[in-house]
């Protein structure tokens, strides 16, 4: 395990200086899911939820969250993001909505946090929009699937 870079020699939190790092194409893919009652999923898929198009609003919330990650996570750098793509796969058999977020940027630091925050915000928005009919929903398994770019190179979950 490498040295923790968000702490100085005395153990104080610091923002990492990325000024000397090379600008490279960065990409991260994150997944997560929201487990719910079958009737909740049916209402989402039929666009019968009182608050509106759940997945459409969740997509916008995730994109907005990715763009604001540097304001939410204390030591994250604010980034110029090239694209955020959020896809939803309803799974009727498991009564869940799978979320997959891809974030791309050309810069000096990775976009893993942006993809993680976007996925979490999309999942939380699904919960918020459906909680009136299903307070037992579970948000789970938010994880980095793969990343590329930068000094550490590629990562793919095994």
C-alpha cells in the first residue's frame, strides 16, 4: 500500500499538489444499485411515481453531483469534466435498479470520486422520489469498476 498523500509530515490534512503531474485522459466507471419492492420498481418503469420521471431526474442529479464533487469532498480538486454518462438497468427479477456511471476528463487527477459521488446522488434521488411508497429501499454496492489514466494506470475490478 502506498504512502497517504493527503497528509503532510506532521499528519495534517492537505490538498495534494498536482501541479507537476502530466495531463492525461482520465476515465472512471462506477456501479451501484437500489433494491426496492417490486411494485415500486413497476411504478418507476411505468413512470407512475407522483414526483415524476424518477430515472430522468436521478440522471440529472448524478450529473450535477459529479460537477460539484470538489465542493462536497473536502480534499478533492475541482475538475473540468468532459462527460458524465449515467445508465440505469431495471432488474425486475431482483427488484432493483442498477446504476452505472462513466466520467471522463482530461486533466492532472482522476475522476473516481466524481463517478462515485454521481452514482450515490443518483441512488439517493431514486430513494427520495420513491420514499413515500417504499421507505425500505436499500442503496448498496457502490463501487469502482474500472479507471484509466494517470500515473497509477489502469484498474479493473476482478
